[in-house]
């Protein structure tokens, strides 16, 4: 029985609330609806602003992680660059040494070529002298043979 009584009291209270709402709407209905609309608009703007703030915070955290990641990549690449520069310097030194070696080798080849030409000339002169000596020896032998016969 108490439950039925409670239900009746609840229904009566609900009815009273509805009547009060109707009276409120009658008294200042237009103003209330305007204010209610403004409040809803402000709530919607607050919700949108909160969403934007959340997005910005997420983007900020991602940017922080990216900065950290990029810093480590820069450090890694800087170390690799330093190593490459060191290797380049070493290779440049080797190239310089090879260029000097090739230059020295060319000078020696030119000297050897000149010496070979000089020796060829000397050999040609010696050959001519030998040919002349052989010719003179042949003439002498011919005279000797001619006298002996």
C-alpha cells in the first residue's frame, strides 16, 4: 500500500512540475527559450573548443616525440657525416700520394725513354763503326788474298 501511495505522490509532484514549467513558459517563455538557446550554443562552442584543445594537445605530444626522434636522427647522421668526412680526407690524401707517384713515374718513364733513345743512337754509331771496321777488314782480306794468290 505504501508503494501505491508513493506512486500517487510521485505522479502528483510530476504533474505539479509540468504545471510550473507551463507557467514559467507563459510568464517568460520567449526570453527563457532565447536564454536556453544561447546556453546550448555556448555549450556547443565549449565542446568544440574542448575537442580542438584535445586535438592540439595530441598534436603537441606527437610533435614532441617527432622532435626527439629527429634529434636522434640528426645526431646519428652527424656522426655518419663526420666519419664520411674523415674517410674523404683519407681518400684525398691517398689520391694526392697516387698523383705524386704517377707524376714521379712519368718523369722516370720520360728519363728511361730518353736514355733508351740515347742508347739507340749510341748503338747505331757503334754499329756503323762496326760495319766500317768489317768493311775495312773485308777490303784488307781481299787485298791480302789478292797479294797471296
